[in-house]
C-alpha cells in the first residue's frame, strides 16, 4: 500500500470549494431543502473509470473511511469526511470492479479482472489473502461483523463462493517448499448452476444468514447460507447497475436494499426478504441509486447520455433537484454512515463528495 507516511510523492486529492452562504438551521442533520445548491468536493487520483465506492461504519471519534475501486488496478482508501487520500493498495494486475471495507475498517476486500479477490490489512497495506478464481471477479462482500472471518465473491464464473479466511493465507509460509504456490483459503459454492450470468453485486443482509446477489440475468436473489438455497427471487427490467444495502448508523437496523436497473430503481426491505417496498420508473437510464432513509430521499446516478445526479422524494416519487459535474456515467453512489454526505464515482475517473446536511460539515464551512 502506498501511503502518505511511506511515500514522498503526492497527488492532488481534494479541492476545497467555495461554499455559498447557507441559511442556518437548528438541527445539524437537517437535510438540505430543494432550493439549496450543493458544491461538491472533487477527489482526484484515479486515472481510469471509478467502478465502485463503499464506506465503512463510524469508528473511533466519529471517523469513517471510503474505499474506491477503479479500472486503473489500484483501489484507494480515503478519509470519508474530507476525501483526503490515505493510501493505495498495490497488487492487482487488472481492473478492480468492486471494493468494500469491513465495518470497523480494519480489512478491505477487492475483486478484479485479474481473476482474483484480495483481502488487505488497511493499516499496513499488506495483502492478507489472494483468492484465485477462474474468471473475472466482479463482486465481494463481508458480513457486518466487525472482524469478519469469511468473504463472499462472485463474477463472470457465475458462482457465489464463500471463503473461510481463518484456515489459511495466501502469504508465504515457512512450511511451503521453495517455489510452491501458496495455500488458498478454502471455499464452498452456494447454489451451483443457478446464476444465468455474471454476478454484478453481492450484499450481506442485516441477517447474517442471508446473502443477496444481483446478476446479469436480471434477477435479484436471496440466499440462505444454512440451506445453501434461494429463499427469494425477483426479476428487474434491465441489467443491474447497482445493488446496495442502505443502513445509516443509529437506525433501526433493518436497512433498505436499493437496486438500479434500466430506467427503474427498486427498494426492498432489508430484513423481510423478497418484500418489495417500492419500484420507481424514471425517464432516464439509471446506473446507481442510494436511499437516505431518515429524510426519505433517494439519489440516482445517470448513464446513457445524462451524467447527472438526481435527488428524489421517496414518498412522492418526485424529482427534487439535479446536480451536474460528472462527465461520464455515475457507476456508484453511497451515503456516508452518518448520512451527512454521499459519494459518487464516475466513468470520468473522479469521486465527488456531496454534502447532505444544512450545517457546516467536514471541509464545507
């Protein structure tokens, strides 16, 4: 991992914007009214399209972190509030399609076009596990436990795999003969021959025994890890762009699964598997979506010819605002764990942070 503590060269990370004066509100977490305009922070550093973003939970002293996946092969770790670069994980030899942090931010997982998934120590940058596959890895997921011992992977193999991270490591071992390949963590497959296409996203549900896959066969599937079989299946209208569990810190713990597919977004109950809460049809191709449960607003990222961020009222299904700034499809949107900002990652190679509260926050003063 290249980090600010071990390298002398630096690149520009975050540009502090000039923020227009905003009307003061009494509550720090009040969501911005429709008329307010948000000036985003732009985070540079990647050289190719940003494919996925993921926040950690809130850790010590209200701090949290952001990890980004990119086609430049180099996932990056950032301060989640300011966007400041912390380090770059070096080791993949192909585009990184998805990256996630454990809830305590001690571990990172990445899935790559080099036919591997990797697990990293976020403090040292060390590769703890390299999990070899037979095709491109598009999706990775940790359970919500602070110190996860398993990792789920999926991709162009059309296989959902669960790897046991406790039983062996891909790092060198004194017991290995010179030139021998390192041991691979054992894994097992869930639901052989069920997925009809590339697995684009994996989400570990609020229930640790349930895992969710979004696949290029236009189906969202819920899996029971105990029976290793499906307990739910929903067909969406188009190819899945994003599939994420939206769960803010201090919420009721249920969360909402949000899915972008074609010109529609779908919202499912985070606990009651297969329970569709709402489907909203939009006039635009939607690449990504994230829900802010507390404010009952959701944000979409456009693809096709409309590379804009749009904010909607969840109940009324009405567009509230449009934000421009990206110059390519917005492949990923994620709210911070405290809900006070959201991040967007784009084909244009940039990450933008957008404030979602009325008070001063982070670099917005």
